[in-house]
C-alpha cells in the first residue's frame, strides 16, 4: 500500500486554468506538507498542516490554496496558472510536528503549464 | 543565499569508485538529514545525524556530522549504478519544516 499518494502524477494545462492536486496518506499522521521542486531540483516547502490547521505558509502566492478536509488529506488548488508554476509538487506527511519524526514523501505530481 | 550549500552539484563516476558529497552552512543545526531521490520518485530519508562528530554507516554509505554541527558529508565506497540519484541534505527548522540544499546529482556508470 502506498503511504503517501498523490494524483494526478502528470498534469499538462494551459496558462490561466485552475487545477487541483490531491494527496492522501494512510499512515495515521497528524501533519501534512506540500513541497515544490523546480527545474533545478531545488526542493522548498510551501505549506504544512497539523490536524487540519495551517502551520506554515511560505509566502506562496495566494493563487495557491491548500485545503485539508481531514487529517489524512491535503489538497492543493492552484488558480490562474502561470508558466512559472511548472514544477514537481510533492505531498508529504509526518507523525506530528516533533522535529524528530521522519517525513514521508509522495511520488510527486509533475505540473506543466503551457 | 541558501542556508545549506551542497557540493558538487553533479558527479559522474565509474562503478567501483569512491565519492564524497558535502553539505555546508554557516548556521548551527540540531540535526541534519540526508535524502536520496530517484527519478520519478519522492525523496527518501537515508539518515539523520544529531551529535557533533557523529558518524553513521548504512552499508557502503558513511555519513558524518561536523564537530560544530554546521556541516555534513556523505561518502560512498565502491559506487554502483544503483546508487545513481539525487542526494539532498536537509535541516529541520521550527514546525518540522525541512530546508533542503540544492542537491547533488550522482551518476554511476557501469
């Protein structure tokens, strides 16, 4: 069973469109994250949620809106997509906010904006 | 300026060679982590080093945390094609926020 699963894996869309990426974890974790990896492989945190509550928002444009309907899900909605949004988006989870916990990453969602 | 500087950015070696990847910073960390990311996959945690001067071994991989807890290294002995991937060091900040280095792309040729 996949621990952290995200869909879709690949997404090609036009500028200006709105799209969502879904994430689910079956590990029973309290904390979930979204990371963005750019074309140079640089990985940077975007958001974190703990028990459905927003903890970290790393000055991401407000076109990006995460939503956590429950502890096991953290979806990412992106409005008015721009070329610069093209990247790989990784969902991740950890037991809680304790810094000693391992963070488990999903396989990534490849977003290409044309 | 990145918090964590990794070097080299890219490494292409022959099977059987040894290599070292470095992760440096001017900041002191309570711990540093190393991840490996294969193409089409997410990063996977290899090790966490916590104590200054600590050395951890994972088969042919040796991880070291600097005495001052500002830097770390990953040494691979007798590299194999299966070691090919992106190696990332990361530090944990408040709120379980991982801050990554820019990564080292390793290619091991058979």
